[in-house]
């Protein structure tokens, strides 16, 4: 027989990937959760969190995104606080809104949009917030927490600002390249004021700018709603007549274009192409491992073939080496997958999350109930010792010790100064 090291090298060269997979299954047997599943689930969780964090930001209109410029403003921090009344907030936001209206009337649409951003930033705004090492973008909608007449007053004000911003975007040719912003703005207005004919009309004009059959259909649908809400509006009637006719003509054209696609003799594919696509794929070439260890081998035959290749599967040294190599290859593959998903497996928070998921899987497999949430006093204690909090027990103790030391030092200095003063008086 060949030496063990030579036999192992030869077996790995001949067996290839398939033997790796068999070794991997042996090494991972008995684990409650497969490592691949852990990494996959961790990646899915992180990707979902990132999507949730970015989805609202990316969908938001640009002039509302720009409210993030005021996240460090002391004036805005003060007016947004609970100590300011709703009336004070509306009065604060009215000044930039009126200034924006003046600029809009002069045709200075870009400057007007800046003022509308300042007005909106009182109630709906984005801020940057650090979460550990990561920076998060948080959207605040303070008006949604209000009730009754206060909520009605604020949303009436916001709807007016939003509609003016939509009008700016529609009139500014440089901004007309982003009709999606107008659609977003008017959709927000419709959510606040479902009976706003202006919101439906301006959203329809944005759909028209998108220049597609689907957007034209949406535009006509919005114009019909606007016509029902404002039957006497001449602009709405004229737009509905113009774009309704264009939509009808486009519908006929689309029907003529696509209806014949499926009526040809061969359809989308020729008979030869269909035969080629439906033909079964040929058998794949067997790998070296499949040739050396075909399916159906008994355990005895498997050991005999491995021994003939110079590898004794019953040798503890060989088993330890195979186990170590399989684990090393598996860890490398895990780290490669984790890197693709932007996951740091050495991060303590990631490891803790994976441990929690594994523990949850164990509980489900054993039929155990989920752990009860911590009591209030436990949560308070945990928060008191949380290092991420600015005010916590360690920081308070450090502050107390620093103040105490400072007071002691001050007393000592004061006592010495007093002694020197008395000494001088005596002399």
C-alpha cells in the first residue's frame, strides 16, 4: 500500500468536489442547523434590513430628501420638539412656504423648491443617526402622530406645500426629467386628501411625461377621477379630452401590433427551435469521484476501494485529517459566501445573531416555547448598564468619581491658599 499522505493526495485529486461534499456531510452531521442555512438566513436578514432602510429613502422625492440638510439645525430641533405647539410649528413653516410662492410666481422654480423643503422640514424630514459603526437614515412624519383638528390643520398645510412643489417640477423643464418625483408627491397628497382634484390632475401630467402606454393609461385614469371631483375645471376637461383620445388610439395600435404576434404559422418559435428546446439534455459526464465511488456501493466495498487508492478510512489519523480538511474547506466557502453578502463572521454581533437563530431552531425542533420577554425591571437594569447609552450606570459612577476628586482637589487648594493668607496677615 502507498503511504497515507500520498494516498490522501491521490484520492483528493481523483475524487474532486464530490468527495468534499461527502466529507462535509459527515462533518456537519448532527448539527441542528446547517452552516449554509445559517449564512443564508443571516444574509437574508441583513439584506432585508438594508432594503427596509433604503427603500423609503430611494422612493422619496428629492425636495423631501433635502430636509436632511436641517438635521443639525438648532432652530429646527427646537421647533420640532414637543415643547412647541402645532400653531407655532405651522407659523414657523408658513414663512418659507410664502417665500416659495413668491419665487414660484417669478418663475424661479429651483429657489422655490428650496423654500418648500424648508417648510416641509418642520413636520416631515430625514435625519442621520449612528447605529454602532453604521449610519442610518431615519424618516420622521410628526403629523401622523397628531389627532383631530391638529392633524387636519397640519396635513392641509402639507398638502398645499406638496402641490406647489409638484407644480414647480412640472413647469421647470430642468426638473421635468424626474416625473417620478411628481407622482410620489401627488400620491402623498392623495393619501392625506383623497378628494384633491389638483393632486390627481398633476399626477396625471407626470404620468404623461413618462411617455409609455402603461403611464398613459394611469394618466387617463387620474384625469377621470379629477373630472369627477372638479367637473367645472376647464384644464382637467381639456387634458382628459386630449390624452383620452391619445390613449384610445394607442390602445388600438397596441392591439394591432401584438395581436398578430401569436397568430403566425409558427408563433414565437419555429418548429425546429421548439424541437431543440424540448429535447432532453444528454447525460452529464461522470466526475472522477463518481467513477471511483459509484452509487450502490456497500460500506465494505467503499472501504476496499478507498484502501486500494491508498487510504484507510478506519485509520483515526486519516479520519482526523479528513475531518480537519473538510471543516477548513467548508469554513473557507462560508467566509466567501459571507463576503459576497457583506457579512463579517468575526463580528461579535453577527456571531450573537447566528447563535440566537441556532438556539431558536433548537427550541422549535424540541417543541419548546419561545422564551418569555424580559420583565420591565430587567429591561431597565439592562438599559442602565448598556454601554451604547450616553447615560448609564458606569458613566454616572465615573462622573461622580471625577467630580468628587475635583472637589477634594479644590478643597485642598483652598485650604492651602487660606493658610498662606493667614500666615501673611500674621507677619
